[in-house]
C-alpha cells in the first residue's frame, strides 16, 4: 500500500512539475467559488429567478479558470496575473487589518479628517477636544 501511495504522489509531482499550481490568485478564486456555492444554496432556497443560472455560469467559469491556472505551463504569464492580483488586493487587505487593529485599540480613539481622510489618533479620556489634522491642518472636533 505504501508503495502505491508513493507511486501516486510521485506521479502527481511529475505531472505538476513546471506547472503553475496554487498561488494567491488561485486561492482567491477558490474562496470566491465557495462563497458563490453558499450563495447558490441560499438562492435556490429562496427561488430567485435567473440568479441560480447566473451563479452557475460564474461558478463554471471560475472552476475553468482555477483548473486552467493550476495546470498552466505558461509560468511568466500566470505569475504576472498573480502579481497583478496581489497588487490590487494588498491595499484592501491592509486597510481591513488596520481597521481591525483600531477596533482592538482601547487606549486611543481614531478620527478621520473630513478634508483629506487622514486618520488621527488621540488618547482616550480627554473629553471634548479639537484635533488639528497633521496633514492638512483641518480641525476636527470630537470626544475621546
Ligand atoms: Zn486633513
């Protein structure tokens, strides 16, 4: 049995050699696919007309894209696609994690400047205050 699994795994390794395999973009496609799969279940329960068909088509396209990208031998092209995706996703992701960190921070209160959208941090418990935006000098009134 052990020999069998070894043969299968080395055959797989040989098959995947020189192919793209899993990258961040493929993970993202998989996540979107799973979200749609859940959505598809909800939609069919609610019997929304056309929605199920649309989701089916999108899911099929995603599955094709995922398989295509996984087994593709055109590595420079796949890496370029992945890089494009990472460049797009990274700022979104860091904005999310920054928001999460701000929520977890109980020592400070955060104000967003209405003028330039800079986030200003002040210690909690100062009462009513006027914050001057360090970037544009706009004044924000708040309570901390
Ligand atoms: Zn400002």
